[in-house]
C-alpha cells in the first residue's frame, strides 16, 4: 500500500455537525475499503486565496492515509460528487 495525503476544503456555511459528517465519511471510506487512516488534521476556517463559487472562506481538512491506487480513484470520485466539498487534492507522500 502507498501513503497519500488528501487536502480538502468544506463549505464554511455548513453546520459543525455537517462538517464532521463529511470528515467521518472520508475516514470511513478509507477504513472500509482496506486502507488505514493515519491522521486527520482539522485546520479549521481559513480565507480562500480566490473566491470559489462566490465563497471566500472554507474549512480545511488534511487526511493522511495508506491505500491502494484503486481506492484513491474512488475517493476522488466520491469527493467530486459530495455536496459541501469545494475542492480536493490527493497527493502521494
């Protein structure tokens, strides 16, 4: 298995429960498909460098995990269709 990092931005206008639900969703997605989540850092609310969909702030989360390449493709797909996720970036460590 390969080590990855996923940085994603959640819509700041969501409630705290909704934000935690999205974070848990991605952690569970990795765990249930044979990967392991090493660490999840919640960076919190930060100003975006440029507006995205007329939003100027986002809730940043950095998740470090180990997984197979096929799982990474699935995470990208799920993150792309999840309401509340503004942007995501997955890189190999």
